[in-house]
C-alpha cells in the first residue's frame, strides 16, 4: 500500500499500516478516503489503493505454480530482501526470492517456470520479481561464488521474451551476489514453503559476505546518478556491515518511503 502512516486521535499519531493485517489496513484506507475528503489519500485514490494483485495473493499464486512445475524436486521457497528487512516499498522495491531444488532442472522445466513468472510479473511491485534457483548441495556448506540453476529479474525480461532458448542456454553459472542474499536470508529471511531456513542453509562465511557486497558496489561511482536510492542504501549496507558485520540491507533509522 502507498499510505504508510495515519492519525488516530484516540491512540495518537503516526500509526503504521504495516503493523496491521491487510483487512484492517484496507479498512483504514476506505474509511479515510470516504470520511475525510480533504486528505491526500482521498484526493489521490490511486495512491491509497492496494496493488492490483496484493503481494500476499501474488506470492500464493507463485508458490502454487512453483509446486506444480517443480514437483518433488522443490525443497523450499524463501523470501529475502526489503520484504523481510522492514524497508519494502511497492513504488521502489522488488520481491526477492530464492528457490532451492534437489536436482538440476531440465530446459523444459526452466521454460515452463519462466513462462509462469513472466505471466505473474505484471502484478508485482514496480521492480518486479527477482529470483534465483539454486541446488541444495550448494547451500550447506555454503559454496562461493554460488552456482545457480536459473535467475530472473525485470532486467532480463526482454532477453527472455525475444530469445527464450538463448536465455535458457546462457542464464546459468555462478553469482557472487548470492552470498549477500543468503546471509540476509539466514538471519532475517522467511520460509514461504518447504523446509525451514536453517535445515537448508548454512551460515555464509564473513569473507564471502564482504567480497559479495564489495562487488555489488564496485560500479557505484559511475551509476549512482541513475538510481541514487538503490546505491545509497547499498553503500549504507556495506558501511554498517563493515562496522559490525551485521547483515543489513537498510540500516536502522534509514527507511525510504
């Protein structure tokens, strides 16, 4: 939702919609829009409405479809990133997912899976769905850089849409970013389906984590003007981690709304 805080005279100001259930938050929005015509959310109803498909429904559909496509090979589906770090914003965030499988995926399975993701992605927040599929054997003990079976993000949508066979053939290898993702997942992640996080993932060694986030900010000086929020928060994460070796994507007190 795009309205994050509201005022209630009976309990004081600055109440957070994120603390409420979807039903309770939606009622606050409806009541505010209907009863307080001079408020910003009433005057801009598109900014006070849930996404066309709320994230919980989107995730439910994603989970059901993933189970259908991957079958017994699927070990688990895990949420990480801003959605579990307290800094999720549908205007600027993506939905970050890791899927773990027992065995390698066939090209046919990869195609079916990516076709499903492409159909769901328009209902995701602005930056879409970003995911990697990794074999369980690389999760514990952790292997760095981490081999992956498949990766998807909106940055690759045109490639897959225009040349799906080429994408399937080439979108594999290793990804150093997965060390940072796994570290956040291990400490703050959420299991959406399957085995619990610490049944699947081992702890990421400190040196692998720092190497991963250093690589992630390597081009910041040249690219920060194109997406200042993303790069500034990434730099804050590196700074926080370097000081205390804590797994942060948004450090305490820094929240972009």
